[in-house]
């Protein structure tokens, strides 16, 4: 029984709220080709984006954000023109809130 509680706590810790945005950025796929992305939601640790290409889980992409620059991320899932990515390194909160403010202003 204690193991189940520990697993539940672990999954709750990993769940993170995302901020809804609608912002276009340039990305670069594993082959280094330019990849237009529409960021749909964002957190300091990851994002969901719309894109025209399908990716394998585990693919590595680079995303160029204003304010924070290039963020390397791993595709965690890809479905129907959408991808979910986890950033290799979290965006620091001060930069994240500055980025978020800029994204929602437009």
C-alpha cells in the first residue's frame, strides 16, 4: 500500500500546469531543417506546439524563443499535427515570466 501512495505522489509532482499561449516561433528538427511552430501552451519545463511534421518520441528539436534564446527539447509525444516536448533545462522563472508576458501581449 505505501508503494501506491508513493507512485501517486510521484505522478502528481510531475504534473505541471501550462499557460495557454498562441505564439509562432522557429524550431529546428533533428535534421537541422527549419521547422515553423505554433506554441499552444507552455511551462518552464515544456510545451505543446502545432507543427506540420510528425516526430518519433525521443526526437530532439531546438526551439528559438524570444528573450530566452534557443531551448533544446525532447519530443515526448506526437499526434495529429501536435507535439508535446520536455525541455532539457528548465527556463528560469524570471525569464519565463518575461517570455510569457511578451507572448500573451501579442
